[in-house]
């Protein structure tokens, strides 16, 4: 089976500032993959490029044999897509909006997810606690049926109870052949969930390895493996 | 379930299922939960559970039934062998560590017998 996503020699600049350089990677079908890197390493930018919301790049991004940004946009469910919404909207209004805009959005699945995550759909986006915002993001992202999900720091700033609920939803709702790319700078949260990890450093991908290989061959925890890339450079990140 | 992050998760899931079978919480012929249900319960990836289960199928400990799921084997000789294998695995670790301390096999038996007697007495207190 061919790869779901293939990125070749990707370079990206914004405001004369280089963010990614000569980055190549491939993602298989049916996998949960951790995208690891320090804050500012370019993880979010990489996701925006994959999702087609950033476009002025050099190189090639091929998702299921499609390279056009507008087509890729329709094939990816990206947690950041919520950021552009009017914060005064009620959650069920946002779900209605998604239902109209995305043909792959399944309203019944959203309702089930929202119930499971104990969300009150009469509330407005700006009335939600951080934890409920994260849960709502998960519900709306997974109610779309696509082959690639991009979750940007889905656990940032939330307590362990909410983290557990979100992780359970991810396991339960991932479509069988779909792939999930999760960025995180605190890998312990998701170590048990990952098939592979990708490490982003110095504006590019410095490693991509299977979780079982890290544990079996290198005899390391995923956290130790990740931290080994930062040894000796504590001062300059 | 708590996992050791230095050991492959599929391997730890296998050990967990071995234990459930040995202590008879999973009885011969019992049906295992669906793969996704197990994944949610153990908070791991579906692929990881799948890998653990397919190895257990290869070892003959689980019997898949098309469209119905996985069942613990009813072949008692396989289960007796499993129990022996798991116990020996534990003993091997103790043996190797004591051998590193240059304890002879005869001394090991002596120490182990004494230790078991001590534990028995403690549990009577």
C-alpha cells in the first residue's frame, strides 16, 4: 500500500524568516504518530502546510496523490480550523455550520462525541473552560470522516481527568484506516498511544522511528529517546 | 493498567492476558472483549492490541472465530504449558540474579525454602 502522505524537500519562510528547511517525511495509513519538538520548532507550521492553510512553500506535499492545497484542505481534519470561528457562537451553531460546510461531517457522530465528553451544546465557545474547549475541538475534529487528522497540542493546559477522556475518545473514534498526527512537547501524555514518533528540530525532521523499535532495540522510553536529541544544547534551543 | 514505557506495549499486553488466563479471570473458552474495547480499557492504540492478540493466536492461546472474535483455547495442554512457561520466566530472573551473586543451586534451594517458610509464618500472624 502506498503512503498516505509524502512530503519531499519542503522549505517554508514567513516574513523573510525561515521556519522549515528541506523537510521530508512519509506517513502510512492507519497509524497514530507523535510529532515532537520544542515550542517554536515548527510543528504547527508543518500541520498548516499539510492541511493546506499555509501555501507559499517550496517542495512537494502529496496527500493520497493530491498536491493542490485546496483539495488537501478537504481531505484533512485539523484541530486548528476552529481558531477562526466567532467565539460568541453556541456549540450547536458551530456544529450546524460544520455540517453545512464539510460534506464528510457526520452530525450524529458529533452528538455522540459531545455527549460522551459531557459538553453542553447550548454554551457559547467563549464560555467554555480550557478543558471543555479542548474536548469540543476533539468532538468537532473527529465528527469529520477523513483519512488524516491533525491534532495540534490537544492536551495543552488541561487536567489529567480531561486528558484521559480525550485520549479515550481518540482511541474510540479513529476510523480504522485513518492516520492521526498529534503534536506535543510533553510526550509522556501520549507515549502509550503512538505507533511512531517524528522529531522536529533545527527546522527539519531529524528522526522518524517506530515506538516498538525505540523500546525494543534502543531499550529506551519514548521520552528518553526524544530528550536525547536535546542533550548538550540546553542553552540554545 | 500502568505500563513500563521502556518495554514494548504489545509485549506487556500479552503478559497481562497471560495473567488473566492463569488466575482464571479469563476461563478456557471465554470470549475476549473486542479489540477497540480492549484498546480503550488499556488506553493504548488499536494496532498495539491487534499485534498482541495476533501473537497470542500464533501461540495457540487464543482461537479466532470468524466474525465472532477471539476465544481462550479449550486445549488444556496449551494452558498448562502457558502456566509453566510464565512461572519459569519468573524463576529464570531470580535464578540469574542469584547466580550473579555466586549463590550455588543448592544454596538457592535452601534460601528459597527458608524464605517460603518465613512468608508462611508471617501470613499466619
